[in-house]
C-alpha cells in the first residue's frame, strides 16, 4: 500500500444503525464526539445513522416505511384535506 494516502484524522469508527441497532466498525474521517466500546474492548468514536445495509429494504428484502421526520403523516393529512375539498 502507498504510504501517507489517508487524511490525518482517518481512524476506526463505530456506525450504529438507529433502526435496527446493528453496529459496524469501519475506517472513516467523520467528526464525532460520542464514544463506545467495541467487542474487542477498545473504545472507538460512534456515529449514529438512520439507514444502513442492516435496515435498508434493498438489502433486507423487507419493505417498510422509515419516517423519522413525520413526512408520511404530513402527506396523509394533506391528501385527506385535498380529498375533502374535492368532495365539496
């Protein structure tokens, strides 16, 4: 491998999937303040993610709605109001 090709802040980081609870230890330069212990007993920085291969429908084969910001509820409310207006 070539020497000195990675940035100075390149290190192992734990990525935790908020949907499934799965954790991955991957090399990254992401800035994070939280830390947690990995299975080897070493403490690493932690970054929380909403979607990973453990929860994405393409990889799991299961279709599910992942709505962390309430977008689906707002859409349904707007759709029902529009339907009510059309009926009047």
